[in-house]
C-alpha cells in the first residue's frame, strides 16, 4: 500500500527518505528530490537536503526562501 505509514518511502537506491516537519517553518527533505507541482510541472534539486515551503509565501515556491519569518 503506497500510503501505509508502516512502510517507509524509498529512494531509487532503496534507502528510506527522511522528511522533517516543523510547525513554523519549512518541510526539510533529504535530497536529491523531484517535486510535482499542482499544474503537473516538475522541479528538481540535487542538493543533499531541501527546504520545501509549506506557507506558500515563498517567492521561490516550492523552495523555501524564509518568507514565513516576515509574519512571525
């Protein structure tokens, strides 16, 4: 089952991906990553860790640019 929380998400190499959630900040994801946007377009990053915007204030969406700090 793809959304079964007992089964960790796997990278192409078979290793589990780590995602770190924060109440007042971005979602940190071990990279490299490929993100599918709502319009179906794909953006990717080959960095070892990326910060994904969860507040939609970022001018670089889906990547976090720390715009969430402006509104406390």
